[in-house]
């Protein structure tokens, strides 16, 4: 399986940090839709923060937005100043 990832590069094109999406989106609505991101995507296991010229970035992606405790941890434990 692959990872759904958020990559941050610096101004020279070097990798600054790599976040692998923790919360995968699976939903089944009988007779309408069956979406299973987990069928092809492996979940990440770590929260990621990295320093940038804009401040300390808390890196997330997509469906993670539904999990507010993750953002609290990025700020409180990781020192994130900007949430992506």
C-alpha cells in the first residue's frame, strides 16, 4: 500500500519534513457509496512539525481536519505556530 503524504520542501528543494496521513477516510452508505481509502493506503503513525521561515508548521492533510485533538497536540506538544 502507499501513503497519502504531505511533503514540505525548503527553498533549495530539500526535504524539510514528511507527514503521512494518520486518519484514513472510509465510509459506506448502503446502496449509494463505498469509499475505502484504507484498501489502498497505509496510515501514518506520527504527528509532524517542522521549522520554516513562517514559523513552526504543524503538518496535516485532508480528512485529519475532523480530528481537533490532533491539532491541539500539534500546538501543545509540538509547538506548532502555523497549522496546515
